[in-house]
C-alpha cells in the first residue's frame, strides 16, 4: 500500500485537510474518501485541501479517472472544495483537468498554488 497520511481539522467555517504521501491514483482515492466521510460526519461541506504528494506525476488519464470516480461518489452532497497544490513542479494542466472533471459533475472545485487564495475563494460564498 502507498505511503499516506491525512490530517483533517475543523476551522471556523470549513474543514482543513492536509494530505501527505505518494502521488498515486490510490492515494487520491483514499484522501477523497476520507475527506468525503469527514464532511458527512461533521456536517461541514466546505473543505480546503492542501496536497503534498511525492513521486512521479500522474498521466492526464489517471487524473481524469481518479477525479471522476471521487466526484461521482461525492455528487449531491454539496461539497465545495479548494484544492491547493503548492509544488510548482506539478502540472497546471493536470490541475485544470481535475478541476474541470469535478465541476462537470456538480462539485465546485477550484485549484490554487497557495493557501491564502484558496481560503479567500472558499469563504467567498456562504
């Protein structure tokens, strides 16, 4: 199994999740499920996710499949997610693919490179 660690903490009006581990489709599946379950369990459906994954980049197809699966499982829950990828070496194209896939499945997701911008976006809508 891939190395993986997630910490989720409640903030004033959203959940803050920090993910560390290996950059794999399985890691995306795991943290997506953990975040979805935390939202359901807490009744808080705004989430700021900071992802610090190590390893080779994923293909565009792998990103598409992983985000599509996670989004389909979360559809209808009302989750609004700000996704932060602070590693400048990670593909902006892959981030945009993930964002687009989630949005076409009804999940408002926006990608960012820094936490402050993500938090401002997340708080911009009640």
